[in-house]
C-alpha cells in the first residue's frame, strides 16, 4: 500500500550504534542519493516509486554488504538493485504500470532534446531534475521544498529550517506537491531551452538552500557539512556553463565561492565555532576569492542587480577587509538596503541590524532587532536571540543577555553552536553563592 500521507521515507539507518557496514551504506547513500533518485525518476516517471525502491535498495545493502563486502561501484549496485525492485513492483501492479506507461508516452511526445552545456555535454542528471521539479503547475515554495527533500537529500527538518517554518508544516507542503504531481499527471521531463529562464529562480533557490545547510548545518555534531557545500558549488558551476549569460547564476556562484573560501577557519582543531573576528584571514582560500570577485563583477554589470549578486557583493566586502574593524560597514549597510528592496525577508533585516550595529554601535542594532521581536519566522531561528545576546552583552545588560543566550541555546541545532553559547553564558553569569559555600 502506497502511503499518501508521508513526505518520503527516511534512510533506514537511524541507530547511533552503527556497524561498519551501516556506516558505509550511509556514506554511499548520502553521496549517491540524488543521482540515484534522478535516474529512477527519469526512467519510471514516478517520484514515490523512486523513493520507495531507493529505500529498499539501501535496506538490501545493509543485509548484503556486511557479509559479501562493499562492491567496487556501490552507487551502481544500488541503482541496479533499485531498478530491479521497481520492475518487480510494476509486474505485480499492472494498473499502476499502465498509468506510468501513459505518462511516459506523454512525456516522450512533449519532451524536446535535453539542453546541452557549453561543452556540448548534458549537464548533471540531478540538475536536470531540479529544472524538472520546478514545474509551474506547482506552487513556488512547494516545488522548491520538494526538490530539496527528494533530490537534494535534505531532511524535512532541514528544508523547514531553510524556509523558517516548522517541520510539520514543511512535511505538509511536500505531501501537497507530490499529490499535485499525481493528480495533474505532471510528466517528469527535462524542460526545453525556452523554459529554463522561467524555472531558473527555483533552481537557484534549491542550490542556495543546499549550500546554506552545508555552510551552517541545522543539526548534528559539526558546524559545517562540507560535502553539501561543495556539491552545491559544483552544480552551480555546471549551471553557469549551461546559462553563461544569466547574471544571477554568476551571483550565486560568486556568493558560494566567497563564503566557502573561509571554510577552513570557521572551526578550530576540535570542531569548535570560530567567529569571523577571530578567524585567521591568511588561511582563507585566495584562489576561490579571486574567482568569486570576478563573478561579482559579471553579476553586477549589464543591468539592475539581483539578490544573489548583491549578497555576493556583501561577501566580497568581508573577504577584502583586513579585519572586522576595517570592513566597509557603511557600504555593507547600503547593500542590505538594496537587498531589502529586491528580496525582503526577516533574515535580511536581521543581518542588516548586525551591520548597523557595527557601523553605529550596539544600541542602534538592538533597536532594529527589537522591531523584529514579533516576527513569527524568527521565533525558531536561533541567530536572532544569539545576536540580541551579543548586543546586550556589549551594552553591559548582562541579565538580559543571559536570557537571550539561553533562548538561543534552546534553539541551536549543532553542538559547536551550543558550546559557543554555553561559553558566552559562563562569561556573564555571576557565580552562585551557594556553589561557593558548598551549601
């Protein structure tokens, strides 16, 4: 029985006590999941079927690999196993197979030749499916959420974090998008070249959300998930070869490169969080920065700026500064003003408040933060109370700062972030007299 109320099966390796075989399967699955699903969706034209047989293939690997050893090409093993399981399902369910066959005929009839990149080769299969899932028949947020969950491999919680909505709300969106695909008989096909610009904004949003989860993980023991960040950069590079004249593609790739250039200095030897002011800027990746700066120029010339180009310009100002104090904060604030017009959001307002605090002092920044206190999308966003705590700390309002830090600690998802907030609390909380006297 197909589960019509689920956002999608989770990988079957949730136990904290994993065997070496389980660990290998998880590693392969995280690396290959997007390719696996994209191949299966293109072959069978059904997202639910692709997810289900992918999960079954992983379960089979958990049984066979610890006994028989990991195959030389584990991704190919998973794909072959999943295909066989899909065929077995279709043989057992003739009505379902007939419906898929009709969808495939419709898709073949409407499907133009897939677009080629600048080198004459097809772009990455996952990138093709990103464009496929950006179908205009789906609501914009639903199709982006669906792509992030099903093709990018983010959990429902991680996708919810990207949209600043509860996990349950995001699960409902994903289910709604799948239902729309089924009921409207939307075919999974690679869009033609004339359709790419219309679908491009959603694809850019997907890549940016993947990168954001890689840059600042929503949960887990590590601050960064470098595999996600680097994969999103790779896909953005393919996308730029595919659409070299699209300035926002250049802007997004520039933003990723200029931010990822600091990756090695954002955590310490034990994985602890290192703030921007304390990072060793001599260790930033200068080659990546130079490439990003060139892309910023391409993104900001030839017409009005786009949101990704403006964000990339802000990242460039940080990368070019010798330290935090000499950063061109007036220019950063001005760019956030532009960004608020192009892509208004509470997160942009939060970041602008930080820049204003650096330009005009903590009191000015705190005033702006307090104006966002009733913004529902920031209630579960731990950087908001953490930033308030920092500004209150700088103003000497220590009890209020401690309250804000505790709120942020309750919301923070990764251990490095929680450890940092605990250290801030230790700095400002006076010792308990009862502890000192032993009573």
